[in-house]
C-alpha cells in the first residue's frame, strides 16, 4: 500500500508518498503555504508522484474524543474543526490539507492521525490540572500533550537501535515548536505541553510556561485577549528574548557577535530544556535513553552539548566527536555514559503511514 502523508504545519506543508518498508517514493516541502482552499501544491505534487492507495493526515489536536487514528468523514472533519481554538496555529492548516486531499482524491481512504493520541496513556496525576473541578468537567480541561507522532517514532526507534525495548526514554522534539516526552515501555507517561501547544519549553515564537498570575495581571493592565494571544503565540520565545527572531541559527549568530539579548535567549532556552529533562526523568523514576529529534535537535550539536553539560548528575556524558559528526540515527554519548544519548531523524511520516495502513487493513474498514 502506497500512502500519501499530508503533514500540514503552522505555515508549511510536507508531502510524502511512502511505499512498502516505508521507502519514500516521492516528497516535497512547501515552506510557505497559505492553506484555505489552495490545492495547487498538492495537485502539482500528485501530478508527478506514484499512485497512492490511502492518505494519512497529521492533525495536532484530537481533544478527548480522538485517541487513535480515525477515518475521516464529514462528521469527523466537523469535530476536528471544533477543536481549532485549542491549536489555532495548526488546526486550520490540517483542515486545509484534509479538504484539499478529499477534493483531489475523493475515492481514497483518508485517515486522521493525532499528535495528542500518543499521550492518552498518561496517568491522571500527569494530566489533571489543580483548578476548580467544575471548570475541568465543563470544558474538559486537562493536559493533552502534543508532538505525539514524533515522540512515538523517536522513542521506539532509539529503543530499537539501542537494543532496549523496555527502556525509560526522554525524547526531545526540538524545532520551531518544542516539547519533551517521558516514555516507558513504549507508552507516554508525561510530557511538557498541556491543554494547548503553548505550554512547556521555550520555543521559536511561543512562550512556553509562564505564571498564570502574570497573564491575569497583563489583562488587568489593559491588554486585550487578542493582544495576549498574539504576543504569546507569535512574539515570545526566542523571538521575544533575542529580538532578532525565532530561528535558533540567527540567535546563535547574534550571540557569537556579542548581542546580549541573544546570549540571554540561549541561556534561558537551555536552562528550561535541562530543567524539563530532569522533570521527565523524575516522572520515569530514572532514564536509560535521551533522544534528540526535530530540526533543532538533529542539527544543532552545540545545543546538544550545552544541554548535556548540565545533566552530568543524571549520568549523561557526550562524546564530542560523535556529537559533531552524527548525521541521523546515531549514538552520541561517551562510552562510559550511564545514559545512552541518541540523535534520531524525525519521521512523523513513517508513524502516520504505519497508523494509516493499520486502520485501512482493519476488517471493519474493508466491510465499508
């Protein structure tokens, strides 16, 4: 079965056709995609791609209703759209990808794969907010977690490469969005994001965790809800700290040129990352594997070294040569390191294709 994977980000569109053994038969990345009714990029890609048998879509938020891969019909699409307020940067783009694929490939199975689904195994102690019970029940307020497709693949791949199928793994998905997951025996037990993808680590333009009292204070000081949301989503994180933008490469270059704001931005980023890795380790009761993935996690050797330098108390030690030279799916820890540290290529496409095939092959689907 050839699967077309449609991975719509907050501003980009990644398209892949995966064949047997998850070989990439064709692929393209559209860096700037407006979404909406635009089918051009997908139509252009399909005109030169191999034929496909099913389509798998990445959807960021599944709420409490979607706990696994789900066949897309009009009702499911409407329920996905109803969750837009919880992931305003991502959900509309996912819907645009779904709509485009359904228009162009109306006779093929279409499957939604949710980033939140992997984290449905977290215990209540990790998902429950200490807020009034009436609020929690009325609006289903809880920690959902995100980047689940990436965390699921990276943790499984690292455990397989290390020969540790039951390992306690902390996965670091670091890109423009960033989160960690604590994974035990292949199951998520904790993560850094929460009700929305705004929580947790410092990100490119998103704030990560802030004191909720600060947000209340800002509203009372005169900020509107729209101004607050825009600032937290688009002008915070590395961009807000450095004042040179949210791309870590630009921030690092500015820091090397002596920009004090950029230096502080890197310090805050690494501080929060180390702190959160330790927190995920506590949730696991220890750590066997530490995994870096995502655009930043895979390509910024300096960040990996700086992060590991503050984790010696956990038994983390890097090999400088391995860290500098790794390309994909490689171990970068020193020979005597108590924790094996790996860099794993982000392959959300493989995870989506695998879940799509599994659902389409179910007897209930074949009876449709």
